[in-house]
């Protein structure tokens, strides 16, 4: 029989007695004689004379069964002993494996201890980056507040310019109404001037016709007077006086009409020039306000674009900071989880090692107990032997 790497236990029965041996891991038992190698020559066998005598048949019939049971028990114990030896070797191998793992874990722990400053430095670097991002965020918030203030100022200016534009448009409407009224007045005055010119022309024609008629009448009268003049009146002087009076009246009328026309024309011209100047200045103001409004629109669009850009930069910086913080937290959590798992594995392996050491100790105690039992059984079997037993060495 062979179990594991143990040598087989051999039993032999002969006329000279009983011999058995155990081949184990470095130990063995020999019973019934002197342990040692077989002599080179065959020694004479010493026979006990008592063996030649007839056997006493008064033997208990249970002796054979008891001996058979004892042999079976010894076989079972031998098998158990071999299995225990195999188990001890397996446990020794496990012990070696655990010692190797323990040394590896110690080195790994030492390596992790050496890695801790690097991780702490990395975490510190991430914290510094986070602080820098916080400072940048504060600066960007300050710039955003400043831009909001500037935007509010531009909004206020834009509203003021809108109000000014509204006022200017209202003034323009009023001035346009005044200009329209002045233009209507100018048109009416031009119509009146034309009517007065026509009237003056008509009066001139009437005056010329009257003068021509009077001259013709005077000529006819002079002829008649020359023919029938008995008193000797000076008709030339009278005609000259009348002509002078009519000319004076016509000149005064003409001068009054021309002066009135010139006054009205100058007044209308001054009013028209004034309204033209007002209209020109109003148009200039409107164009200037339009340019200012367009410039403010452009500045407002630039400020809005800058604000959107700053808001995008702030959102991007916040996102980068949050991602860096999450990454740092995840890495820190992974490191803590790995450290906790390593500690748990180390504790489990320590518990397993302790349990195996306890099992080994119990097996050592059990082996010692079985050894004592085997030694006791060996002593008992040696006591039952009547004749010395030849020793055979089995390899």
C-alpha cells in the first residue's frame, strides 16, 4: 500500500515470528529483534524446544477475531497516519505559499507605502489646480460683474439715447409740422405775391390806359380849346400838373406795393431760411443720433458677444474644475478602496495563516498522539512475541 509519497508498510508472517515495518518520511519502526542491516552470512536458527511440544488447544476463540480487528485497526491507523503525513506535507506547502504571499504582501505594502507620498503629491497638485481654478473663477466672476456693470451702463446710455431719439423724433415731427405750416404759408404768400403782381400789372395797364386816354382826351381838348379858347387858359401846365400828380400817385402806389412785396418777400425768405436752417440742423441731429445709435448698437453687440464668450469660458472653467475634482475624488476613492481591499486581503490571509497554524498545531498534536499509540501498540506486539523475529530491510 502506498499513500502520497510515503513508503508502503509491509507485514510479514513466518515460522520464526512476526516482522512489520513502517517506511515514512524519515522514520521507521522495527520490532522483534535488533535493528540494522542483514548479516552477510546466514546464522543458524535457534529453535525453542517448547515449540516442538503439542499445542494447547484450550484457546479462546475470540482471540483470532480480536487480533484481526486489531490488525484492521492498525491498517486503518496506518492509512490515517499516511493521509495525515500527506496532509501535513500539503499544509507545509501551503505554509510556504502563505509565507511567500506574506513576504510579497509585505513588499507590496512597503511599495504602497512608498507610493503614498506620490499619490499625496498628486492629490496636492490636484488640490492646487482646484484652488487655481477657484481663483480663476473668482477673477472671472469679478470680470463678469464688471462687464455686467459696463453692460448696465451701456443699457442706461442706450435707453437715454433712445429717449433722446424719441424726443428728437417728436421735435422733428413738431418742426416738420411747423415747416409744413411755413411752407403752406410760403405757398399762400407766393400765391398772394403773384396775385399782387398780377394786380400791380393790371393797375399799371389800367394806369397806362388811363394816361393814354387822358393824353388822348387832353390832345382832343387842346385842339378844341385852341379852337374855342376865349379865356386863354394854360392847359399845358394843367396837364403837366395832372400828369405829375398821377405819376406821383402811381409811383407811390408802385413804391408801396414794391416795398410791401419786398417786406413780405424778405419776411418769407427769413422765415424759410430759418426753417431751412432748423430743418438742416434737425436733419444733422437726426443723422448724428442715428450714427450714435448705430455705434451703440455695435458696442452693445460686441458687449453681448464678449459676455457670451466670458460666460462660455466660465462654464468651461467650471466644467473643467468639476471634472478635475471628480477625477481626483474617483482616484482617491479608488486608492482608498484598493488600500482597504489590500488591508482586508491581508487580514484574511493572516486569519487563514493563523487557522492553518492552528490546524498544523492540532495535526502535530494528533501525530504525536498517534505516534504514542503506535509505540504502545508496538510495545504490546513485542510483548506477545515468543521467539525473536528476523529483521528484514525493505527498500
